[in-house]
C-alpha cells in the first residue's frame, strides 16, 4: 500500500503544481508524510501550497505543513522571480524581502536589509541594476500556466511580499534616475486590471508609492506628480496624495504648486527641443504633439535614420538613459495633459510671472501650454510661435501679477468662441485636449422644469466595467455593482473648490438572466442610468440596492435629510463640466456603440435601445464632431465622395452609398438602410490634415471608415465584402 502511494504521489504533486491554490484537505498529511520519507516536494507544488496557506480561510494544519517546506526562496512560475533566483548572490536578500508583510518597513526590517546589502560584497550599482531588471519583468506572462484561468494574470501572493520588500530596498541604495522610474512602472503594472478580479496587486503598488515617498530627489517627486494624474485606485491614490502633500508642507508650498514644480525638464534646453552630443554625432530630441521624437545627425551634420554605430559602441549607457528619458517624456506629457484638463473645475488662478515660468516657458509643459488658450488680465490669449498675443494678433503687455486662467467656452459670446477657433486654425495649432471645441451644456428648459435633477442622460445601457474605468479616470468615485444583496452609493464626483457633490444614479441590470448578465465573479456586465443630481459636499450619502429599487439618503445618528440643490443654483461651469463627463460615460460605454450588437445583445433585449442610440439624435459631443467635420471633409482626398446630411456622413463608394452616424460611428447602406458591421481594428485616423484637437476616438473611427468605404472595391476583408455585396 505504501509503495502504491509513493508511486502515485509524484503525479499528484505535478498536478497540484498546475493549480493556483488548493483548499488543503489531505495535503497537510501528505506533505508531512512525503517529507518524512526523505522526498522533496517539487517547486511548482511548493508554490501552490504556499499560495494556499496565504488564503484567509486556509487551515492552520496546512500552514504548519508548509512551514516544513525548504523549497526555493521564491515561488517558481513568474519570470522575474526565476531570474532573481538564478543568481545565488541574492538569496539572503530575497529571503528577507519575502518577509515584507506590513504596509511599511519597520526600523528593524530596514536595519537587517542594510546589513544584507553590505554583506553581499557587490557594488550598490550592481544590486540596483539587478533589482530594477527584476521589476521590469513583473508584467511578463507566467512561466508555469495554472488551470485556474482567473488567476493567470494575477501576481503570486507569496512573491508579492518579496516584490514589496524589493521596492523597500531601492530607497536604501544611492540615488539614481532608474529607481523612481522602476518604482513608478511597478505601481502602474500592479494596478493594471485583471478581468473579474480587479487590480493585479494593490499592496505591491502601495509599496512602490511608499518607496517613492522615501526616495530623495527631483526624479522621485516628478514620478509622484505623474502618478497623481494617472492613478485611479482609491487606496493607492490616497498614498500618492499624502506623499505630495507632505513634500509640499515641507517646502512651504501648496499641493498645486508642488505638482507644477515637480515636472522635470528631461534635459530639454528650450521648449520642446534639445540636442545631445554623443562624440561627433548629435541626438535631436523634439516633442511633437503627445510624443517625443528622437532623430540623429552624424559627424558630418547629415541626418541619418538610425543610431550611428559609434554611438552604440562607445556611448551605450548614455544612449540607454536617453531612450528611457524619451519614454518618460511620453508618460509625463499624457499625465500633464490630464492634469491641465482638470484645471477647469479646480478654479486655478495664477500670477502671470510664476505662470509663465511654470507653464508657457517650461521646457516640457510649455509644449502643452502653448497649444492652449488662456485669459490674461481678462483677455483671451494664444501663443503664436513668437509670443503671447490677443486673438487679433496684438502683443500682450501685462504686469507680473496679472491674473491668468484657462479659457473655457461656457458663457462666452459666440463671436469670441468662433474667433478662438479661427485663430487656432490659422496658426495650425492642434490642442492636447478639447478646449476651443469643448462641448458646453447650458441648462435646458426641461431641467428648469424638473428643478433638482437632470434626465438628460437617463435610460441608457452602459457596459459596467468600461464605465467604471472612465469614471475613475475623470475623478469620479464608483463602486462596482455585484449581483448580490448589497447596496452602493451612486457614482459621485466631489468638487471641494465649489463645496458640491455631483451624483449620477445607476443600477445593475442582468435582465433576469444571471449567467448572461454577470461576470464569473458575479459583477453586473451592464448598468442602466438615471438622474444627475447635486448636493452640498457634506450632505449624507444616497444609497440604493445594487440591482435597483431607488435611492434613499442614509441618515446616521438622527441627521436630517438634505434636499438636492436646484440646478439653477449650480454654477454654469460646474454644470457643464459634470454633464460633459456623463456624456462621455454614455458616449463611450453605451452598448449602442458596439457594432456587433445589431441583434440587440442577449435575447435581443437591447435591440430597440441599440437602434435608437446607434442611429438616433446627436448628443452634444456628436454635434461638436459634426461641426468639425463640416470644415474638415472638404479638405479630404475623398471630399468629392462625401457629404454631411443631418446625423450622418454620407460616403459614396463604387458599390454602395454609406451613411456613417456621427455619434456612434455605426453604418447604414443605401438604398434600404441595411446595417453594415465594421469592427474597428485601430483607433488611429488616416492622414486627414489639420485636426484642432487630440483624443477623439470616434472621430478617428468615422474618418477611417469613410476612407475605407470610399474605395469599397478595394476592400478584401470577407466579413465586410460579404455584407456589401449581399442582395
């Protein structure tokens, strides 16, 4: 009998090593018996048992058995861990890193870490390069796939402790630009969402922020400032905010000032440009729109397409750092554009002197600020390539303490808005986000009649997880609705500068079919939408059952209910920007935007909604898109085949005439309005010449489809041609 069990055990352990975790059962006794017989548990099975012991409901018996395992210092199955274990010099450090189970390193933990660093006998730079290299591999796929598909992209929790410890180690090493860069990348990697499970590992992300806060130097501060504009996970964002506020307090500055001053120049010696000598060759770095572009000139001053061989050979380290800086610039440009886009509701006002230094003339931020419209001493102003000028082109002469604000079209005379757009177009300026063409949402008569709420974006069906991500990116707080007996507040955006809280009322929808309407983890796939309301920021929170049933105000300790504020009392800028956010949520997350849902989705339940949304009246953002296309289409190479009529861009091909809806991008074919399903493969628009702003995905889709359909005889994709030629 014993011999039979011994023969069966290896196969059982092999199978165990292919699972993510086990609930214990007989494994405690089997492990002890196997070890007592003088055998070794395979490394993959050790990894499974260690993960299982970390589960909150695992048995103490299993934990005790795992304590007897002498397996690898880290769990196998992850590329970074296997790379780290391949060099035996780091075993003691890795073992100590794996003990990082707290939120922050203790003094005792750090003391041991410093002693181990000194005891490795290698230079700190060697250790830094090793740790940074391991962290760069964290986002790689597992080397040992697990049968539990949900966990395939999740970080191993045992190794996650070691990652946390490695992040804590980096601030103990000599300062180097690679350290903040690696920590920032680790934060973003660990906050990346895994379908059905959420962020990969917020605890490791938090450790990255803690270490950035403990890292001295401008590079660490810049990384914190960048993360403050990119991180949406509430717990991690709170740590980032706290770190920045502590830095600001230490320097006697405001939080806004520290974010502005934290943006590095990245070696740029003028706005958006720099030259870097590499021996006799020169690298030219230039910011073009949202990207940094690197080009080269050889010793003769002639432009060359690739890095000169002498640079690769003699300046490998400097070249590596320059390429890393280019990637850093791209990330920072995106973060700064998002930060600037949020300044409309931040009520930010600058004195002209500091503003010019931190924005207009800043080597990096200046590439964004010079493409925006500002009000300086009350006058709209645009940078024309030589200086700041009025819309009429006159130079601005202002005092150093003159007030500067971001220009916003709400409340402006139509003639001024038109003049701003014409000035930008004449200068060929593409804005980093919608400003001159920004949608505005003045109060409607219907909203005056409802008084305290807007139904403008009610009765829509949204993809929950896409909505949730968009809401977080725009500064809203939202709780995923699970198909369980639970309650949640509405999606909310707090506006402390205005003393207000905006609410968007939503509820889960599974249509009565749990399996078709939820994910494997039980969260609703779709939401239905209702009212937008405003309350004082300190008003008690409304709550509703996740599956619907109406909102009511939770009133602890006998608090009196607070009524929603009349929409007529909401400042027009606040109302417009909040409704613009909600319009974005609907415009992007609506199932009406899915070209594959022409059949109405599960059981056809959404056919009527899909049709009404996908081909119905244009919302405000689509109206803005229509006005832009009216100016843009005549300049296209296919202009002779295009016309804009009502809600559609009409495109005349050789085989058919097509109608592209300006809101959803969905297509109908004449003469019988037959639906044409084209699933976009790219969000990059073709070369359409000048565009006034970046970032309109639907505009890119519409232009791509128009270019494709104008030459419909050249289409080779059978999924498209079969629809076009169908009788």
